[in-house]
C-alpha cells in the first residue's frame, strides 16, 4: 500500500514539475557583506577553531575539489572518524535545511555545530572566544560587530563567507539559459531520462535537491543503520528520512549517500532507481543519466585559498 502511494506521488510530482522547467540555473551572484565575507573566509581556514589546532572547516570541505573531502566519513581531532559522509559546502546556501538530518535551519546555525562536536573540532565557545580575543581577530570583529567576538558573530561571519561558495555556469545551466549546444546530445537524452524515470521528483530547483526530505529505501530496505531525521525529531515516521542532497558538482563529490557507500556514480544511479524508484534501468540509460550529471559541474569561486 505504501509503495503504491509513493509510485502515485512520484508520478504526480514528476508530471507537475515537468509542466514547467523543474531546474533553475544558479545565480552568478548572491548578495553578501564583503567585510563579513573576508572575516568568515579567514575563520573557515583557521585550524585554531579546533581544540588541538589541527582541523578547520576547510579540512572537511576542500574547496579545490567538490567542496567535500571525498572520504566515506570525515575525520576530526585526534583522528576520530565521524559517523556520516560530509556533504558539499558548495551551493549550501540554496538548501532549505543544513546537515543530512536537517537539524540546522540555515548556514549560521550549521556553522556552530562542528566547532563543539567532540568528534569534529572538539572545542567549546566558552574557551574559544577568550583565546580569539587575544589575537588580531579582536580588532577585526570590533570593526564589524558592536559586541565583538561572540558565538553568534563567529557563526554569522562563516555563514556569510559560505554564501559566496556557489558554482554557477555549469554546462547545463548554460543550456537552461538558451545555449542549446552547451551540452551534448547524450546529456540531453540523459536529462530527459532523469525526468521520465522520476529522479526529478526529488532532485529539482536551483540546487537540484536540498529542498525536501525523503526516505532512503522506499521500495526495498536500503540497509542503513543511521536513522536520519528520526535522530532529531524522535518521531517514528521520520526513520530513515534524510535531506535530499544536491546534485550540483556530483561528479566531484564521491563517495555518495549519507554513508558514503559507493564511489561509483553509475552504481549510485542504479542504487537510486532500485531503492527509491522501484524501477529497472538499462546500462545504456545509466550511461546517459551519468553523462547528464557530469554537465552539472559549475565554475568554482575565483578566489580560493590553498
């Protein structure tokens, strides 16, 4: 009964979305405060935000790659392995919630979490703030924030910087803007399959995802030990529900899924059609969809630190 409901739901959403173009190009600019961006950038790369001065935000979000760390699970201070795959920070500003389980409402709230997570940066704002006040940060914060260095202001500056981490002008975005030769015929066919197979029912909008929750393992048990959204709400109906990830720059963000179960993009597509769509798919169709997904790699921000 539940499976039939999901089939009808996907068909309805797919039909509704395909009546109009279901994916929007990433804007080339997001309005930000330049002073906060500069301060946030410095904080993003500063290992002093971790208790033992070894981990920064950039440790798990490599901006030279896909905005993640290309590991199944990230590692924090003292070599501790985290329980989940690090999502990309690129285009996170367009997500409706942050983290796989959606426990943060926005980038500012998300920025607070890793600093005090014992398996990530392992610090505490109670000890971090006095330390930062003894550095050049004291003057830099005072120029921007009347109350200087606070937990909220640290997170605000990092979030402002992260707003700039967008990747516009992918070949597919250019195609949506009217450049019909920006993608290949195979990629065009892959996009049509992406819509007709039902992938578009969850992966749509500016971020091609990131704007809803969905259960992992609708048609078959996906064999995951992480309870997802349930860990936040403790409601039975939220078991195995996760924020739908963005597909932007997906070819650069392996491994895939919240548990990093595969590095193979073709296998990721096959997994989704099996567990989420309950449909069979040919190797040829997978190749076309993967070709389309490769057209989602956008331009990296021009100013990136090493």
